[in-house]
């Protein structure tokens, strides 16, 4: 195992100090925590792979089915806004840029639908359940596709799903940038409130979203995921 001094120089004194603080100034325990973080990050990426594919395919199927029923002339819900109701919003600038970049990565205008879907970022899928699109397609199409979310009204269910997706996008970004995920962090909640979340909270979000999207996949994940065992083994 690497020594505390070597790890401090390897990852920088400032970054190592974060782990030392979480380990109550025990530098050896801080090294253990750093190594634990790497293990749990790898396990989370494995689980995110399942969640991302299942979630994006679920959104695509739900919107494709809805658009086929209300606007059969539309070839794909991503590119033609004529199926959006008058009170709804079409994609904002960020969403259009994300879709354009995905199509370019997939091979351009001749790219297959499946290829484009696979290239669209997780951030885009998170924004499909934002308040901007509640009248556009949540109330009419997606609320019926997420029947397991608790709540008395479509807007309540959407907000619950959105908060979990906000949390998960934040976690995924922190994983991608090798941030110290062992440290709780603060996220903005829909409506302007602020909340603090631990890694255990965020894994609950991941499992919860998967349960709302596909209970069968959630059950399979819970049987095979390494994350629960790693979370239980955390020493500090």
C-alpha cells in the first residue's frame, strides 16, 4: 500500500487533505479511504452503465409510442417539434446543441436512430424530466411511463424523479472528474431549496430511479452490484 506521504505528493496536498479531514486526521486511514473511494467509484460506473442505457431507452420508447399515436407523420420525436402541444416548450439551446453533437458523433444526418440515441449524453436525458417540459410531454407521455413513482399528481412525480436525476448527474460528473465522492456535498433542489447528500443517499437515488424505470433491472442490479458491500465496509 502506498504511504501517506507518497499519496499526498501523488494526488496533491490539497486533495489529500480532504481525505485526512474525513479520516479525523488519521493519515493512514486517509490512504485507506482514498483506495476505498477508487473501488466504489468503479462499482458505481458499472451500475451507471445499466441505469443510463435502461433510462434512455425507456424515454425513447415512451416518446416514440406517444408521438406515433398523436402525430404519425413525425419520423422522430427528437427532430420535429410539430407533435408538441401549443402550451409546451421545444428544446432549449443547450438541448439542441446536445442533440446536434450526438448526431455528429453518430455519423451525421444519415446516422441511425439507435446510433444517435446511444450518443446523447446523460445530461440530456436528465433534462427531459425537468419542469420546462412538464406541459410538453411529461403530463401526456412520460408520467404514464413511470407508474411506480409515488405522488398524488403528475407534477409531484416529475419533481421527485427530477431531483433524483439531478443528484445522479452530479454524482456521475464527480466520478468522471475523480472528485472525492466520500465527502457529502450540497445540491440545489427543485424550487430553490438546498440539500446535503451522502454517497449512500445517492446510491439510493440510483436504485430508486431504476426501480421506477424497470423493476426487473433494479432487482438484477441489487443481486449483482458491488456497491452495497463497499458502502457497508467504509471505515470512516
